[in-house]
C-alpha cells in the first residue's frame, strides 16, 4: 500500500502508540477496507492510493452509517468486527486531526457514532474437574514426551500466559534454585511485565528439565532439540482436549488462558485482580469473566429441581 497518509499512520501506530506489528497490520487492513468502500460508494475514478486529506474530510455521519450497513449486509461482519473497524476509524481520524490540523478539521463524523451493541460471547473454558484432569492427560501410551506436554498444559492453566509468550520462555529466565518466582516476559503490545510461577509449576518445570540432556536455552523444545513452535504447542493442546473427551474445535490454547482467568475470578470475585493476572491494559477486556460467573449462576438456578416444578 503506497498511500502516503497510511504510511504516516503506520509510523504513528508504531512509534507514538507503541502498537505491535500484528495490531498495526489489523489497523491498516481496516482502513484500507474503508478506503475501498469510499471509492465504490462515491464512485471515485481514482486508485485507493490517491485518496487524500480533502476526500477524507468529506466523510459525514451518514457515510459511516452506510459503511456499517455495507459491513453488516455485504461482508457479513459480526457486531464485534464492526465495532473493531469503527474503533480503527476513530484512531485513524484522531491521527488525521492531530497531524493535519488546521488543513484537516473534521473528526466528529466518526466520533459521533454510538457503540455497537455487542452480543456477549462467553469464552470456551474448562470446568475445575476438567482442568485437574487435563494437567496429567499425557502418558507414555499416548505421547512420546508426556512430561513436557503435561508441563505445558499446567503452565497455561496456572499463569494464564498466551501461546506466543509460552514458546518464548527460556531457561535463563528462571532461577532454578528458587521454588517460586516472578518472570519477566514480553506481552501483547511488546510491553514487559512480570508473571508469577508458583512452587507447583516450578517443581513441574524442574522435573521436566531433569529429563533434558541438551544445551538448548529454550524452556520447551521439540523432538529435534529446537525451540518448540506455536503450531506444535497448539497441536499438543488440541490432542489434550480430545483425550479428556472435548471434541469442540473451538477449544484452543486460548481456552486454557480463559480457564485460568475463570478460576482466578471465581476464587477472588475481583475483576481488578483478574485484570492484573491476565495483564490486560483495559478492564473492559476482563469484564467477560463476570458474565461467565453470571452464566454459572443461571445454569445452577436452572438445574434446581424446583425450576421444573409444574404449577
């Protein structure tokens, strides 16, 4: 994409907003989609690269609403996807306002759009019994490296870290003379934070490392003595779900992170604690776990034998 404005926006996201490359790519893709919509909607006889500040300043609220209709009925975007694309537009127009003022003074069109009503979709997670079972689901009968695989599952469940964070763990990150400790890791947005590893997890890691005879610094390695890949860990988790009887394909490594969060919130009933545990930058991302608790209460009430008593 050779659009000069988009190039500057990309630089703004990287340097001033400190966004990850994955987030920047998502923002740029969303804005390109919007520019493509403008070209078609206004029947502009130009290339997307030629869309300039003057054209962008002509966007009114009705244009944004037409874009939302387009996303909904022609691209079949969910409410969450539409909200994400509008959020990207708001960031883009804020950038335009700050960068090109007073040449560009219009940024109210996007800001006046009300938040889209989202359907709360509860994350896939394991109940307590399943969480206990899955930590020791691998054995020599179903895996060539059961100790490593079980340790990976336990690290997910006890720390709530993401897949990319787990594969990037190194032995040098740990002081193996300590039973428990905080580990510095790089999280979403390329920020550094601390993650607590309990004595239970440290004991599992030490037990696993005793079986290693290599000199690789990676904490978890493949059968080729290389740092384990994201795909390999995803396959391990997929097999673990299957071994405990879960065949729903929507369960993933992230389901283990959700499980860790649900267990923390269930014990503490404190969203702030859960937010810190998950290293969320905004508590809005954590509020979904309160809905999980609501769903559990609803299920418990509905399972009461008196709930089905005929009047």
